[in-house]
C-alpha cells in the first residue's frame, strides 16, 4: 500500500510540473513575453550607404571602393548630407557619383569645380576644355543626382563659389597637377575663401615618403605630406587630423612611370620603347592603388 501511494504522489507531482502555469503567474508572463517578442528590425541602410551602393555607379567604380574607402573617408572628414560641398576637378566623376545623390537626398548642395579655360589664349585648347566640361555635365541630368552647381578652377580662375558659403571643400588626388602648373598655393587660398568659418578642407593625395626628395613639379604624382600641411597653413588653415584610411604600405612610390604605373592607370612601355630593367606589370598590379594621405583642415571660426 505504501508503494502504491508513493507512486500516485509521484505521478501527481510529474503532472503538476508539466501543467501550464496560471495565466497571471510570473512564469506565465515571462513565457508570454518570450513567445511574443517582436523580431529584431533589420538594419536601416544609411543614405550614404545607399549612394555608394546605387546603380548610378558602375561596377568598375564600385570595384575601387576597396582602395578609395569613400564612406570612411567622408565620415572622417565630417561631411554631412545637408552640407554645401565643393568638389575640385572631379575628373570622371568617381566621387561625384556618390556625393551628388547623397547630398540631394539630405538637402545639401554640390558644387562641381571643373577645369577653367580662363586666361588661356590657345583657342583649340579652350575648345577641348569646354567640350570636356560639357560632356561631364551631360552625365548628371538624372534627377537622382539633384541639381549640381558648376564653377571653374585653374591658374587664372576666379572664386570657387560664393565666398564664405561652403561647409566643405574636397580634393582627391589633384595637388600634384597644380604643382605641375605652379599654382598649388592658389588652390588653398581659394578654398579658404570659399569656406564658412569652421568649414572643412579635405585632402586625399598620393603620398611621397618623407625620406624621398620632393620634385617641385611632382612629376611622379607623389607629394610630401608636410608640404601639403605647409600650403594649408600658408592659407590660414588649422590642421585638424590625418587618417590612414587610404594608406597602402606596399606602395614604395618609386615606380618607372610614377604613380601611373599602378592601377587603375597601369601605364606600360609604349610600343617600340625599351622596358625598364626587371619590368613585370604583375608586380605593380599586385601592389594595388597608391599609398595616399588623408588630411583634414579647418578654417578657424571668427
């Protein structure tokens, strides 16, 4: 009899353990909370991420993101989507294709500063410049790019934009070109005039090792970081920081065709031209794109 009672009690205990808890008990409430908890919301793509991933950019452009780091670069420089941004000499529009839709989505404004033919006497050269500028503008008729303002910069050009109105002035791999023309200081002076007090000048440029001798004309395409800082200081800027976002330690900056030996240009000996000793294009392909400085300067607040 004792055994039968014990077995009955054990069965009741098991049933009690398996029975659902009362609806108002802490255990039931906890179970309900666990069962009905809302699933985690998917991460919201930022407007900058959307611009970088946009079909407005070609696959070839996107393939270079691993070297140019557009998101990290713009975030380091502190550019915001409602800013007025001046981009100098945008070339084929690699950064323009990111900046224009991003700023358009945030209520900002892009000023694309093309090569100015002002002061050039060669009519044929002026015609080529104007044709190139018109071709660039024709690429930005899609409403997704917003409304882009245009101006010009060269040795004889006027203001980049209305003085004191820009939140940021950006230049990507251009300073060596202005050194070749002898008007690199003019750019920094013009950028200073364009910016609001507290505005940012962002510079990305091929970096010459400090141990190498700087060619005043920068014929290799590489520039000393200290020289860029000096040009900025001469114009009145305060240095606000540097980043290694766009660094490439594999780049020795001493290539036979200068920086243009490396991708994406990948210059090679011309037909009939003797190749440099030990020439192997695969070596330069493996290096990747150039080592680049990424510098941020501030126009002091008044």
